[in-house]
C-alpha cells in the first residue's frame, strides 16, 4: 500500500472511533469556566509540543507543518484567553501546562516524524475539530455568540488545515509497512488516551461535550 492509500485507510479507522463525538450535546447548561480552561490547556499543549518538535524534525515539509501548527495554536490560546476575560472567567494563577495532560505526556514520548504527524496532526486535529463542532452547538445554545463565532470562523478552519497538512506529510512519509505500523499505533494510542481524558472531564464537570484541539 502506498502512503496515500495508507492515510485514507487510517482516516477511515479513526473515523470509526471519532463518530461517537458527534452525539448532540443538547442545550443543557454547562459551567463555561472549566471548559474554557480545558480549551486553553489543549491549545497551549498543542503549541508546546509542536514547537518542541520543530527543532528535532528533519523533514522540511513536516518541520514547516509543525511550525505553522505551533503558531496557530498559540494564536488560538490568545484569542480564547481574551474571550475568557470578556466572559469574566478568572485566569489569575491558571497555568495551562501544569500538570501536563496524559495526551501531552504521551506525545512527548514520540521520537519519529511518522508517529508525531500521525498522532498530533492527522489524529488529534481531527478529534479536536469534531469536539469543537459539538462545543459550538453548546455555545450557541447557551447564547455565547462571540465565542461560537471564534470557533466557527477561526479555530475550526485552522484545525481542519492542520489535519490536512498532516495527511499530506504522512502520505509522503508512511511509505513502508514499518512506518505505517508505527503511524497506526501512534494514532490509536492518541485516540485511546484522548477518549479517557474526555470521559474524565465530562464526569468531573457534568458537561455534555468538551472542547478539543
Ligand atoms: Fe487550536
Ligand atoms: Fe490545531
């Protein structure tokens, strides 16, 4: 199987697991503060790991994709922090990187470009975009129009582009059965850990969906 066919197969495999994120969140009111802090944490962790990898990823197309990714996620953080301030969410003393989430801890263990791109760009960005689409529904139902518009018009188109950039790079790099197996394992592990974190946050906050990145 060539790299392009492999990426299509991986996306289909991911899709089977991502579909459950599409459950309608309903209009149940949720406390926005903890959800916004989780969104900020996700954005900052995505920026942090992508930036860390730029220097240790030799392939130019992957390096550029990660650098763009890092800059975009930093911008998402700033835009969301401004919205949080406008909504009266207190971020004093909030440190988005401590403690690191299990997702960030896992990503930090990845040494090869195929694993990094498969987990962080192809899979995590697809997961984030799907979660955010649900979060937008929650925000609209709650009357948070400006925040919903930020997700719809800026953040989600960026997450979709990150996913696409990852797919293009992975199609070139995942050209051998060994590389494909590494990519598949990293993607599956990312989804498994991401799902565990999401379930824990939903139980803790009572929210019907959680934002991602
Ligand atoms: Fe983001
Ligand atoms: Fe992203």
